[in-house]
């Protein structure tokens, strides 16, 4: 299933992305381990990635355009999955 989202009030299109099986597993692992990774709109056409771990939220230093925002979201999920899966 392709990841896609439209903000109802503004109609901002976030593009589509088909995650790999490995990316999907990493995303599910993050959700189950309370690592929240989600896109946050900066303005129309640009999004940050917000990451919340143990109640502390950080925002990606860069913004991402439609389509790429999903790729980066899954990239962050994979990063945290690879980094912490042995420790949790």
C-alpha cells in the first residue's frame, strides 16, 4: 500500500511512496516501541519529520517535498530500528 495523505483543510498533497517490506517492518517496530515518527507541515509543499522518543520531540533539520517526505520518514524508521532493536 502506498503511503499518501491529504490535509483535509488545505488539501496539501504529500505524494506517494511504496515502502519495502523491510521499511514496513521497521515502521511497525517503531510504533510498537513508542518511537513516533511523523511528517509535520511547514508550509504547502514542505514538511519536516518529527521524531518523539520517551516524550522528547525533535524535528529534522531539513524540510522535504511531496513524495520525498515519505521516503525520509521510512529512512528514519529504519535508522532507529537498526540502532535500537537489540536494546529494547
